[in-house]
């Protein structure tokens, strides 16, 4: 990450008044390594998306929509950091099936768009629980083989 980007991130945290609570600011995202949970959760979503986008740009990974791709990464990493069991299990299963950590994030991210509305429901009524369950069921069905076959 460039110094300019870092100072932008610091400005953002200052603007939201969070800077005094921070112990360390995560400066880099690498999808092959599990982010340190506390550092990841300290970031706001915009900062997470910026770090993910920077990684893909520096790695020169061509994407139809870099912003959408980075947002999917952030959603999946949030679920891992919050220890959402179906997602954590899927990361493990996909890794054992031979996918890199980055590809495992992509595989899970591939089922996010069709369940986005479900995932973003935050109210804890029965309806939201059913919606989350549908998303988790889709995550549970993911395998390294199905990802390689392009079924998602
Ligand atoms: Zn990616």
C-alpha cells in the first residue's frame, strides 16, 4: 500500500472518530493468508474493500468489476472473521480439496450475489434466519470439484 493510501485510511478513521481505539492498522491484504481477526474487524467496510482492491491491482488480476469483486472478498472475510461456521467449514473443505485460499474465497463469494439480500438482512426475525439458512446451505454445497467445473 502506498503512503498516500495509508494516510487516506487514517483520515477516514479520524473522521469516524475511531482512531483512538485502534491498536494497529492493517496495511495490506493478501488473500492467501487469513487476516489477523482483530485487525480486520477494526477496519470499516470501505477500508477493507480498498485493501482488497489494492491487492488485486498490484497483482495485476484482471476483473470485470474490481469494485464488486473486492466487496465480495470483504463479505466473505467478514464472515470468516466472525466465525460463521458454514463459511469457516467451507474454507477448510475447499482448501483440502486443493483450492488456494484465494480461490476458496472466490468460490464462496460466487454464491454471495444470489443471496446478497438475505445476507444483508440484519433483523433477527424468523424471516432473516430462513434467509441466512438458504445462503449457508448454498455455501455447504460448495466443493473444490464443483468450483473447478464452473458450477458456480
Ligand atoms: Zn480475488
